[in-house]
C-alpha cells in the first residue's frame, strides 16, 4: 500500500461488503429497485451539497447499477484485489451516481454520502482513486477515460490476467479527439475484454450534441474503428445485463446506451438546463415523490 492508498477514506466495507457473491440478488427487478434508491440518494446529495450534475447522474444510474450489482467481479472488502474487473467513469462529473452505487455495493458507509462535496470530504466533485475505495481512475477532464481503459485492457493481456475493463463515456465527451485515438488503438489490438458504454442522452453542457458537433452515425464510426457495436435502451435492466458480456470475437465492444438525461424525474428529463441546475426545495420534494412512486 503506498501513501496515496493509505489516505483513502477510512473505509471499512460495511457488513454487506463481505456478503457472498451468491447472496446478491442480481435479478433485474432487484436491480431496478436499487437504481430507484440510487436516484433518490443523488437528489438528496445534490440538495444537501447545493451542487452537482443531476441530469447525467440520473441518465447513467441504470448502467452503473447493472455493472456493479450484476456484472463486475469486484469485492468491496478488497478494492485493490488484483483480479478485479476495472471500471472507469470517464464522465467524471457524474460522480454522485457512482458514489451512491459504490456505497450501496459496500465499498464504504452510505452515511458518508451526506458529506458529498463538503469541505475536506473525500467525496469530491470528480472521482479520485486516492481518496475513495472502488474508484479506479481520476477523471473529470473529459476525454481521458477511454485511453486509460485501453491501457488497462492492454495491461491485463500483457500480464496474462483475465480481468475485464469497462468504461462509461458521455456522448458530448466523444467530441474530445483523444477518444478516437484510443478507439483506433483498441480496434487495432483487438481488445475483446474491453467494453465501452456510451451514455447516449443526446445532451451535453448547454446544448444538444447534434447541434454542437454531430456524432451520428455513431455506431458506424465505432464499427469502422474495428469495434463490435451494440445499441440498447439504457434504462432497460435485462437488456443492459445482456449487453455487458465480452465480445469474444477479437474486437472491443461498444454499447451505445440510449438514455434520457434526468431520467426518473419528469420535469428534468431531456432538459438541457438540468445538466447542473440545483433543484429548489419544492423541486426536491417533487423529485423524491416521483422516485418513490
Ligand atoms: C476537457 C473538458 N472540457 C470541458 C469540461 C466541462 N464539462 C463538464 S460536463 C460537460 C458536458 C459533458 O456532456 P456529456 O459528455 O454528454 O455528459 P452528460 O450528458 O452525461 O452529462 C462539460 C463540457 C470538462 N469536464 N472537461
Ligand atoms: Mg450527454
């Protein structure tokens, strides 16, 4: 353990942490329920902090829940277990959803979520691997997660390990050129144990993606770079679980997950202003009411 590792939040995995993998209920119904709890906790965290990225947190919630509760081989009591699957949240501004999922999965105590963005809290506005167990990479500046994930997949291959690497990218984020260098490298090397998931909510900060810098035909672009491309409703839990298998045909996999920014709160859905607008007290109450229905 290096100095950075030892400064991580005094995180003891909760009792849940030692829960045997077999005891986790991985059914889509159970996962949908967890996702609803995550959405509620995101609203509460942002309300308390007075900051956050609510729209993108809500669009990526089902994807993160499917990964952490249904797919990733991780052990919350051993966040640095060498054989674990690696997950990188490249759209790091949506860390509120990631923290909530990590806490629910047992990486740290859910009570810590109340300190989201508070002075001296380890739960910063972007993920930090030196501070929070379960976080694999520091992200926030867009365009870095896929290059890191490609490196992770190459490292697994070079060291003869069979862990898998997953990365979630924002769609607006794909306007960063570094993604396409990494995509080209992954295709060239046939990194079939790499899965990139695009949170295709069609909005970025302040505008729609297609008005800002057109991404379509997005599937064709990844296909041309040598990827196995699948498209899915990013809020359909059984379908998501289905898509997250390795490609197995010598190509990296790209899952384009069609989502709604602000998903689950009707007045936030698909509205550009909810990228990082903070709900007022009435809006918080209305959001929590909808999410408990
Ligand atoms: C390199 C870089 N430029 C600008 C920003 C500021 N920024 C934060 S979020 C965001 C929009 C991201 O949109 P998208 O990737 O579509 O994410 P989502 O819609 O899921 O929130 C921008 C421009 C940043 N974090 N990094
Ligand atoms: Mg987007």
